[in-house]
C-alpha cells in the first residue's frame, strides 16, 4: 500500500493544488479545516510544530517542519516554503528526537491507512511529542458511512473510524480534547453557485451533537 500511495501522489503532485483546492468544493473543505486549526494553533508559534503528510504545504503556515512520502510533493513544498524543514519520509519511521515537537498535525492521511496501523502511529507520534502537546488529524466518520451505505473500492480514502474506537486506541498516551465535523452536507453534489451559502449551516451542524455524522472528523488529542 505504501508504494501505491507514493506513486499516486507523485503522479498527482504537479497539479494537486489546482485539482483539489482551486474550485468551490476544495475551497469549502479548506475553509473548514483551517477554521479548526486556527482554534488550536497560532501561526506565530510554530517553530516546534510538525505537519505529517504535508503534501505541497497547505498547512505549513502552522508548522515549521514537514514530512511526506511523495518526493514530488516534497519538491513542491520546498519551493513554496524554502525556509522550512521539509523532508522525505513516512509516519511509520519518523526520524525525530523524543519529545521534540510541541504540536503535530496530519490531514488526509489516516483515510488511506488501515485501522490496525493507527495504534502504532499514535505511539510513534506520542514519542516525538512533548507532554501536553496536541495531535490534530482527520479521518472519515464510520457513523456517516454506515448511515449512507458508503462503500470504498480501493485503499484511497478507504478507512473510517468512530469516536468510540478512537477513545479506545488513545487511552494509554493521549486524551481526547475535542472533535469537529467537516462537510456535513454533500456540498460536491450541490450546484456550484449555491455552495457558499451552505458554509454557515455546515459549520453549525459540524459543531453540534450531530457532528459525528459529518463526512470527516477532525480529532484534537493532548499528550498525557
């Protein structure tokens, strides 16, 4: 699977930003994700923050360190952010010192992995994180997919998990601070001209008691 992921993003890298985020749906997702990051992280205090699976650098305003498995993605990110510490590597073999990072973030990665990998990944991240440091990541909602009958046909976006399962995985080294929904409404199915009008409603529901039925969940953990 690692080889498949690497090849997929190497092939996509040159047009990733335009393909994924230079449209109304991509801008909507980006808005929701950035909104949540701003709630927990400051752009002024990022010297000991790490972005895992940093891609082309969409969230590197919140981290001075980045790592990605795609050499092509890393190449683009380095051109965009030459002052940052961006390296080629993967989450299963993080080449950083123990307790080095204040905060760690990772978006659009766990959805490609399998749940049996998550425990090891959480342990790896806890090893490089400082006490009380945050780990912010997203993953598709199992409850949403069960409700809609969504079925995946490949590794791409194939993983999902519930809040209950996350709590069980993290109980030894992490504390669940909060979780937020992203994309409650199927914005990609709506006419482009009206998508922006759904942002306030989507934001409201994604932070309500119904948030676990959003498309993706962003988890905010604190290192014990």
